[in-house]
């Protein structure tokens, strides 16, 4: 089955880019693809419970998009980004994980993978 790997490199400072990445990942899940959503930089905060939701016009809330990916795909927090923010795996929402660059490279270069970076 084809895999969609989506990496988001920003937080609310680039809210439309952040939301586009989550929208594409959730759309991939809805389309029946295997989806792996990677959170780097301040996007990592959206894998934590209690982080303020993001809502912009003409889009579902970020939490709705994220939960769709968590239900049927994979959400991964960058290991270095997590360490810089003192985030540990028990801090994450259920179903999210922490992994490093080697795991991202392996997923992004797999035979049936398409990788998008936002």
C-alpha cells in the first residue's frame, strides 16, 4: 500500500502551513493511504495533551485533523526537537511516538512512499 509521509517544520508562527500539513495528512488517511505525520520544531507541541487548539477559517480544527491521523496513521515527534523541549514519550498523546532522523529517512525513502515537507 502506498505511504504518505508528511513532515511539518513549523508551529503557529506559520499557521496556514501548519494547517496545510495536518490537512494533507488527514486527507491521506481518509483516502486509505498509510500516513506517517512527522512533527518537528514547534509543531511537536501539537502531540501534547493540553496544547491550545488551532482554528482558522475554512478548515477543521487542528485537533480534529491530528486525531484522524492518530486513529489510522502514525504521528511521530522528532527526537532532537523533543529533547530540546524536554518532551518525553509519556508526555505525548496516546498513539504518538518519538523517533530520530534515521527513522524519517527510512520512511521517506521506502519504495512506495511519497514524502512532503511543509
